[in-house]
DNA sequence: CATCCGTGGAG
DNA sequence: TCTCCAAGGAT
């Protein structure tokens, strides 16, 4: 069982000093050390967008969202379909539904003011342990234990944890908690995450640039990149199905609203067959359907071949201008629609 | 604790 | 081409 170094204050000072110089400049961030705290709305929005999402991918969405909806009250007033279309392409669409539910809860049940405690934040839709701690620390200066994938990796290396993830998660959380102090909680959390993102990277870490190697058991072992150990993950199955691109004579395409639960929940989509290896499937309406090729797409837990068929016709669909559809569809349907138009 | 839930970039 | 995986949450 790894033990915490006796001079935690020196370790903390070394990392915070490093952060003062090397903090990444991100659009939702305020500079380190400054007394002024960032707007909780912007912190929350950025944290939700960054869940399992890279900084470059989330950045343009954050800029667009804050431009269109500068306050949580503005966001709460948005219509569901408009919000889902704005989120299109960012993935994990349950986040968008929860984002709206959360904004509406804050607006109606908290007078438009975010709760300033972890407990209060945790009760909000789409806010889990990580996001609650991050908002509490960064926006409200609470000494919360902010543990994301970066922090887990840094702790696994710092303490040379031999237990593989996910089993090691409770221990990694405990180790991270042992380094928490009342001083600069938001900067501490972001310093750990910046270190993990830019220096203590998953592959080929830059230990030569790291401010805390003198305390790092992984560095001392000579193989820091070995941590965190991982259990092998199951392989991804392959599925295939059909997507139908039905157009009218006004440049519109027939779409459907997907159910809130499940894959791509709440998003607009093309009419499709089910995706369980159907040899063939009946189209949504009779028409002169033509083959338009196929597209490949990879989801988190399966890959998909979607055969595209096109026709002109009518029916009970959400008829949407093609340009609007291309902008508001999840990527798999955008690719299928582009195939159908080609 | 396991599974489900997207996407795109890096190596 | 292929594997990994990024500021996770809900069930």
C-alpha cells in the first residue's frame, strides 16, 4: 500500500509553482493565482463538455454556446431540439439532455444561482462526482477532491500503484485526497490535470519537464509509462443495418426524432433498420429506392456498417432542409446523408 | 461492479 | 490500418 510523502507541502508548492508558469490558456479559464473566480456557469458548461472529450474538440462548442447563451437562464430557455442540434457532433448526447435539465433546475429551483457545495452540485442532472468536485473547487474555492483520468494517472505513477484500473480507482482517489489542502483548491485541481495532459501523458511522458519527479515512485522505477496498469478490455462487435435518405422536391430530407433513451438518444436521425445484422429490411415508406453505397462508423462499444438507400417521396417525417440536417445530425447520420447525396 | 453511451486525433 | 483514449455519468 503506497504511502504519502512526508513533505506534502513541498510537493504541492512545486506543482503550484509549475502551474503558475505553465498553465494552459483555455477559453473557459481565468489565469492562475488571480483572486477573481470564474463564472460557475462557464465552469460547469466547460466541465460537462470536457467529459470524455478533448480540449480542441470542445473549444468551438464552448465558444458558440456562451455566445448564444451567456447565462444559465438563457440556456434554460432554449428549446430541446435547438439544444440537441447545437450539441450535434460532440457525442455522448445524454450530456446535452442532462445539460438542459440541469440549467432548468438551476433556473427554476435555485433562482438561477449554482449551488456552491459539492453536495448541492451532485444533486444536479449530469453532474457526477468529478464534475461536482471540479465546479466546487474551481468556481467556489472548495477543497474538493477532483479526480479525473489525468489525476488517476498521475497518482498511479506518483505512488507506483500496482493494482490495475478500474479496481484501483478507490485507492487512487484516496491518494489524491491525501494531497488536498485548503490552499488554492481550484488551481491545485487544474495543475494536476494540466500536468497529466501535457507532461505526465498516457504514452511517453516528459519526465524531464516534470516538477515532482523527486517524489515520484513511478519515475524512480524507471518505467513510469507502465502506470496505471490496466485490465484488458473486451473487443468491439461489428453490426450492420440500413439508412434511408428520403428527399422531397424542395431540397428537404425526411428525418425522425430518436427516443430519449439509448444510442443517440433525443437526436434527429435518418430512418434506419435495426442494427442487429439484418440481412435486409423494409424501407419506412414505399418508393423507388436506389443503392447509394455504405458508410462505416465506430461507436464506443461496437462498429457499424450502414448501407444507404435513397429515393424521393413523401411521408410522416420531420422534413428538414438538407443544409440544416447536415449541421444538426450526429456524425453517423451526417456521413450517411452525405453518402446519399453524393 | 459492468455496461452503455460518440467522436476525432495521435502514434 | 489499428489501437488507444480525452476534464465521466447514469443505470
